[in-house]
C-alpha cells in the first residue's frame, strides 16, 4: 500500500483530497508512477519510431505512412479521447476514477503489440498459403497486417493516452506537481534515449523481438503500477448541463464548458499549431538521413539519444523555472529560442553540404546547445501549464478538449506532409533520395510561430484574470 487513509494522521503528513502520505509513502508513490511512466513511454516510443522505418523498408509511400501511423490513429483519438476523459472525470469505483480505465486496456495493448511484431512472419505464411492468386506481394500482405493491427492498437492506446495524464493531479500533492512532472519528463526522456541509442539501429532487422519485448515490459511494468497506485475518494460528479441526462446532454455540456471561453481557446489554438509540428515527426529519421547521418551505423540513434539526454538535464532546470516564474513564461522563452536558434540551425543543410564527420559533430552541437534546451522549455506546456490553467475539478475534460483539436491537426498535417514529401520526390531530380526531407525545419518554423502568437495572447488573458497574484480559472456554470 502506498497510501495511509486512516483517521489518525502520522507526523509530517502530505496529502491530496482524502489521500494522506508520509514522506516514505510519497516516495513509494513516486517510484510506482515513474516506473509505470518508463514502461509506457518506452512502448509509446517504439510504435511511431519503428513503424515508419518498417513501412519504408516494405516499399510504402510517405502518404501511406502518414495515413496509417499518423492520420488514422489521431482520427480514432478524436472520438476516443473526449469520451474516455469525460467519463473518467465522472466515474466512481472501488479502484478510483482513472485506474479502471488504465488497467483494462493493458491486455489488448499487449496483444496488438505482439501481433505487430509477428506481422512479417504472418505475412510470409499467408502469402505462401494463398499463392499468387490474390495478386498481392508478400510485402503488401505484411503492410495490410501491420496497418490493421496498428489501427486496433490505437483504439486502446487512445484511452491510456488520455486518462494516464489525469491520474497525477488526483494522487500527487498540488505543491509537488511541477517537480514531479520534471522527474516524469526525465524518466520519459531517459526511456526515449535508451530506445534511440540501443534499439533504433535494429528497428527493421529485429522488429519482432522489439515489439514482443515492449509488450512484455508494458504488461508487467505498467500493469503492476496500476495495482500499486491507489486513488482516494472523490465528491459526486458535477451534474450535466441543465441537470439533464443522456448522451446528447453530455455532448452539449462538454462543448459548452470547453469551447465557450476565449481564454481556453488560446490554449487549444496552441494545441492545433503544436499538432501541425507533431504530424511531421514520423519523417524525422528520414530527415536525419537526408543530412548525411547513417541509421544502420547508429548515428541517427546516437544524435537522438544525445538530444534526449540534454533534454533530460534541461528539464530539471526548466521545471524549477516553471515553479519559480510560471510555466507560461518558460514556454514563451522556449518558443522564441526555437524560432531564433534551434530551427534556423537545422536549416543549415539546405545551403551547406559538409563532409560526413563535420555533419556528425555539427549535429552534436545542435542537439546539446539548441534542440535540448528548446524542447525542455516548450515541454512545460503539457502538462505543467495545463495544470496551472485548467480548472482542477474538470481537468481531464479540458485536457481532452485540447487533445481533440490537437489530434485533428496531427491527423491533417501528417497526411498533408506525406503527400507533400511524395510530391517533392516526384518532381525532384533524385526520386529515390532523402533530399525532400531537408525542408523539415522550414515547415516546422511556421507552426511554431503560430504557437508563439497564441501563447502571447494566453499570457495576456492569464494576467487579466489574476496572474501571479491570484489566478482563478474561468468556468461555465
């Protein structure tokens, strides 16, 4: 047990709601949450990193990669995330309101991870059994299987991706949230660095082992976390709009409360612009290769790992800054740094073609001095800024409202990016090359500029509503 809920509180008690902690039980809580985070993020990293490379090796176009890896999963998330968030805010059970949603998704997620890993073997078996009568090649069958299992995986992963983040505000004392989220980001970044350094180079050759290993780790690690983290008691949920009942009333309540205030709409507009940048992420490994780095020799993975380790160190400092000066200010500085330093540095390869060794070491410098610091500051947007801006009693609901518009942007711009890269390859002089991906930082610069504009508007609205002196989240009653 991580929580002491007896009537007699021990000395030096910390708490949130009906949960009461001692320093020891709080440390145990942090351990289980961070352990679950490591297992979850490692699993989350594998799918978007490995599948684009595997799809490309099987002959898929960028448009198909975008459709299967970006657009369809995010369209699924548009429907699943608001439902899971709204329901979990109002759910009451013996296990709490978040844990039940996380626990029941563990088995299907593990199953579909295994099936994705075994798709090449299943594809070979099916092609042999069906012969040439279908007119489909073995690679086509494998692509269909991978795409199908990826889509089914996304249904259940959308539930976890929504509800997991809300658990922290329910079980971690409010005055420790920013510091906990810094530790959370450190562990998550460490998990990404482990994958990039040790596994990325083997993504296309050891796909089955990587996916099965992720399934086992997620089942054991994340499942155990769900059993050992305990939620407290919650007051009865707020009534639906107009004290009504049913799905229609729930939908009306959701949209009225979430999208009626310009203050929160600024957050959602930031989310849309951020979604446009995230929609291009499946092409990042191709972009690194376009600059001259080798995936197979581990250079792409090493640069990514160095960038993530730098991010890990910077997150600790940016978390302290967010506690000291508020996340909105840290995000603003991070966006300016991204626009003025980090992205322009990555545009060098459009006008400069250095030798291989120079390329490698320039990337090292960019990772340490630009990408890592910018990412750490912008990372204070989600969830540290959300935790300080959204009303706590409806936190999951407002986070899902942001996720709704952000995932729509990811789905749209991922598909547009895939089509655009395919088009550049068709009209370019080297159809099989990675040259079109050199335009990645240029494409990313414009949505980051929009993020900065909307962040400034949010900052002004936050100041008008009390700012540091006494901010009060506005709500629709």
